[in-house]
C-alpha cells in the first residue's frame, strides 16, 4: 500500500497543484491530509476546492484539520488579536467551504494492512523538535525525550503529523513518528513543495521524501494581484520571504 502524506499547504495552491500532479504520477492508493490549509494568502479558496475534489474522487483519502484552520472560531467571535487579512480570507471562502473546514476532525485512529496509525496535526503540547535555530530550522533535530513521552501513551503503531514544516521519520520504543514536511511553506531551506510517501508491505513500513518544483514567481504575483502586499505589507512579506527561502521569517 502506498500512501501520500500531505501537510501544511497554507493557501499555497500553486504548490498544492504541483504536488497533486506528482502524487497522481506516483499512483498512490490514498492521501492523508494533515492540516493547515488556509489563511496563508490568495489560494485559500482553490486549496479547499482541491481538498473537496480529492475526497470526492477517492473516499479513502483522509483529511484532518490543523491549528490554522481552527482560526475560523476566533474569526467568527471577532477576536481582536487576529491579522485583519484573516477576516478577509474568511469572507472570501464562503459558507460551503467554511462548512467543510468546520466538519473536519482534528485527529483519526485507523488501521491499514494490519498497521494502526494515528493522524493528528500536532501530537504534543511540547516540542517534538529541539529548536536549535528558529530561522534555519533544518538545524533542528527530533526531541527524542518528548517522543519517548508520547510513545508511552500511544495506542497506535505510527503517529503521523504535520505542523512543524520539517521531515521526521523516527522510531522510539517500538513506535514510529512520521512528519512529511510542508507542501506550501517548508522551513528546511529547500523551497520546493514537499510531501512524503508511506509504503506499507507485509507490516513493514518505509518512507520516501518527495520535493516538487513549482512556479514560485506565480505565487508572489498572485499576492500582488490580490492587493495583499499593499494592504498587509508585513504579513505578506513574512509569508513571501518564508516561501522563497524556506526559512521561517515569522516573528523575526
């Protein structure tokens, strides 16, 4: 069984389209989507439409929500700490897309080919990576102490998660931890769109990373066309710089 693991699109529908084409070429049996789809820019509508299409075309595809998608609740409550652009993106998403996002579970426990897998966006309130460098996060390493703590309570053989925008495949105390990296906003210094293929054969598990080129200039041009750079300059430049460099410029 071949499963594509996709996470952290952050509205980068240009990267997402390229990854879906690549997954189609891989002939994956299903896709697990691990959250953080919207509120990152111009491509929020298209990203949700593609998710809905993926689920419609293959019912085995699984989609969970991420922490960014859950901004819907504070937006609807008019929280004063949000970026103003989030409300604009929310209004553009429209009722049906919002309904779809709100319907997504935040975690799943499933079994495939005798392997029990837990899907979540972030498996811990602590950090599963040691934050050696908040900007150049390819220097960060798995936090094995935290992974040991999580493994002790795990009901599954594998924990599959997103959130960190970095790749991980670690085995701790007989438990496997897999993070596929980010499609739309990697933090590891490689700006290509990234996802992971999970292979399960006779209860044996292996992963292989995929890095997909896409038109990053189009991504920047669409930000400009939407007027985001003019209206929300710092937010826009943080996102654009992060996407182009694959280093995390938020809060720097």
